[in-house]
C-alpha cells in the first residue's frame, strides 16, 4: 500500500516554476531520499508534503486521502527540521509534549509516550534541560523525539544532519537507519548529501531543476544512472565523462577517444549497448573505482579493456588513493588501492571495467 | 650572552615603561573628560534637587545655584497637596494621578498591540503586509503636531475631549508605529522553522503567540514598556493642547505652575513639583535601564 502518492505536482513562486510536475510514491515502511543540489526543489517538495507550502497544481495523497488543502496538523505527519526548530523557552519534555497538548492528548498518556520515546532515543537524562543547554547531537535526538511522540503515518526529515560535524553526522546516520529499521515508519528524507541518500534510502529520488531525474533503488541509481546529471551527482569522486565515438572494427563494437600523445584509445563494448545508440557520438561514463592497474589477473578477463594514461596528480587518503590521469584533453579521476597506486608522471597501464561503464546520448544526456 | 639578554630586557623594560606611561596619561584624559561631561549633565538635576530642600528665602539671598545651608522638607508636601496652579490650590497630586492613569493603560495597550502587529508583520505575512508595515513606519517619522488638529476633531466626535481617556487613545495610536517597529524587528530574528514546527504540532495563531513568541519576548517587552512609559509620561504637546484645567497631565500642569504669576517665585516648591513630575521615568530608567540596553542589543534566540 502506498503511504504517499504524488501526481504531477507543480509549484510556482510568481513566474518562477520550482517544481515542474513531480511524480513520486512511497510504499508503507519505505525510506525515500530526496536528493539533489541546492535549489533543485527538494525542500519545497517536502514543505508541500507537510502542508507548509501551498500546491500550485497536482495532487498529494497521504494514504488514500487527498491532502492538497489539509492543514499541516491534520496530515498525520511529523517533521524534523535542519535547524531542529526546538522551542527555545521550553524544556526537552515540554518540547515533546507541545504537540500532544495541542491535540488534547490526556496527560497520563503524554507522560507514557514521552517516557517510551525518551528511552528509545536515550534522552532521559536531559528531559528537564532547555535546548540551549544541549549539544548538537542531543538537540538532533530531541528533534527526532518530538517527531516520534506523534506516531504519524509519515516522517519528514529536512536535511537533519547537515548542522552536525562530520563524525557525529556518520553516527547519527547509523542511528536514523537503526531507528527506521526498528519502527518501520514511512520516511521522506531530504538531503543534499548523496552518501546519506545511498546509505539510508530504500529508494532515491534524484532531483534537479524542479524535476525528478531518476526514482529508483540506490543500486540502480548508482550503477545505471538515468542521465549524466544523476551519474555525476551520485558518487564521490564523480563519474568521469569522456566524449567518444562508437566504431566497430572487425565486427567488435568499441568506443574510441583520442589520447594525449596523438594515439586513440579503443575500448570494446558489451551487452549490445552499441546497437541501442542513436548516433555514433556518445558520452562514455566511467566511475573512478572502475579503473585499476593492469595486472596479469585482470588484463585478459572478459569485459576488461586496457590502455595507459599519464598520471598528473596523486592524492592518497589512506584507505585509497585518488589519481588524476590525462585522457587526451580530459582529466579523469581514478580510485586505486594504495598498493597499486601510481606515481606522479608515470604512464600508468590501466584496466578499465567496461561491463560497468555507462554510455550516454550527447543530445539528450540520457543513458543508452 | 647573558649580558645581551639583560640588555634587550632593559630595552624592553624602557619601552614598556614608556607605553605604560602613555597608557596612564590617556586613561587620565579619558576619565577626566568623562567626569567633566557627567558633572555637566548632572548639574541641572543637582540644582533642582538641592533647591527643593532649601528655603525660598535662602534661594533668594544666595541665588539659584549655590550650596544649601539649610535643609527642609516642607516644599515637597506643599508641592504635592496645596500649591496653587491655575487658581486651584491642590498641588500637583491631581495631575500626577492624571498622568499615571494615562500612562499605565496607554503603555500596556500600545505594547500589546505592537507585539501582535509585529508578530503578524514578521511571521504571518499577507499580500501587502510590507506596504502596511511601510505605512506604519511613516508614523515613526511623522511629527506629532501634524496630528494635533485631526486628534482634536476626532476626540470631539468621540466625546473624549478634555479627558484622560482621550489622551490614552491618542498615545496608544501615536505609539503604535514605534511599538510595532520594535516587535517586528525583534520577531524577524525568530526562525520561521519554529513556527512551522508548531503548526505541524497543531498550534494555531494564538497558541504559537502565547506559547512560543511571548516567552521569547521579555527583552523587547521591557524595551518597549520603558520607551512608551517615558515617552508618554514626558509628552507635553498633546497634554497641553487637547486637555485643560484639572484634566491635564503633570507635564502640562508644571508649565501652568511656572506661569501662575504670583508676586514671589517659589523656587523651592517648584523644584519639588518638577522632581515629582520627573520621578516615575527616572525610576523606570533606574530599575530598567540595564534591561533596556540589553534588550536593544539582544536577538530573540541566544
């Protein structure tokens, strides 16, 4: 059953159209991440689901109820804000009780709910404190607690981790995942961080310029990105794009692109992808981790193409080493394990995993 | 080696000594100037206070500005109870209470309305709300005398001519621009997310106002109350033009006092009367001054 269904949703502020016909649905218990760069309309979409922004056109259903003009309080939702938005003059407990008081929940039941949620989030020690006396992580927990006391049909998270420092963010991410696994509520989670989206979501909606570019599970979004925008946005360092041309020398289809020394790299294609291409010109997309050093174990394998390229910059990060390689007039980033990492200036023999490579149509930027 | 260290130390010490001497001199200049300016400001108040305890005869003999050689409290009850103003010998008590019954409701009402206006104009914007705010701002810059005639006419129509209630109404409306501006600017710094969270939590316009906005407001309420209280108490023009006789506030009555052309000028009683008239705003500043400064510089969210 769908907890949330959005059909052809549009939003304009004056003449500026920020959402251009969004379709989305979330099944009960699903964790949907709305991800995209700032200004893509993801937060506006969330605010419209919450009822904090009006709908210009289109439909929003929560459960099977059309909620386009239903007040936020009557939508059976709870929301966690980026700024936490804790009421600064109230104690943690009062913060959590505020919504229940507004809805006229009996005091005894309020106490019971708060005790249960406080235990779940381990915030019992601060129940009497004011938000100003809490650390960022504790505030974050309280903000979630305030949402959890509601037991809503839909949880909305608006970039809840972006105000935390890097380490705490990773910890809280795990906690949110645990929490979702435990309570199993349908969740819509807005983030600009593609790692958060990948790690948390059961499905990801990648948004750009007011449109959903792709709505699929994390694996598909990462490995079969719908277009160059999604491909470039998901993954860090991002996918390398190389202008290339399809040839078929001796019946074997391949992509060719020029190299710096005047030579041409020719990488064979698989899976009949060459037949689907509309034109000879394509954009070849290779993720950094699909480049590796040529070795006897990989060079002869099916689907592995070989070439070599000069190394311009080497950036070790400890666990892995990034290297900037020159492919003709393009810089290409490779991700290598430290023991096979290249040295600056080396002309590195490369093995390219062509089974994982993506081809995009240069005219439409869509995946071929 | 050690000598060199000592030598540089000596040089440093010399420089340090010069610097500290320079610091001392500048301190003396600064504090001297500050003291001078404070004395300059305090002299009028001191003269009036001292004169209220001297006898009129002594003031006549030694001049208005001189140290007292007698001490007497007589002038104070006289000023309060039976000094003659405009032919009525009842002292300033009546006018003092006129002022109190004008300033208290006017301050409370204008502050309350300012808070609600500010809340709406910052957090519940509607199409044209910026224009409304712009128009209200105009009131901040408009001199009161422009409104004198319209007010006289309006109060006449309402049957509030020459009454303290009339002045309450005038000051409520005249003060609204300032109070709205104060609250609106303060509330702008309250994050909108708080209100969104509250709306999702099921709170409406008034519940958000009482439970979230007002608990954040004490600093700006104190600022506004002090501003309104002193402003309305010290206001003179409306009091003297719109009201007459026994319905005037104390500021207007004090002028009548200085013109109550008897042969002898009773400087002692006049001083006491002036002080009685100045006491409430002085006390408000005295007790609320530090909150005033704090409130002006503080945002809503610490």
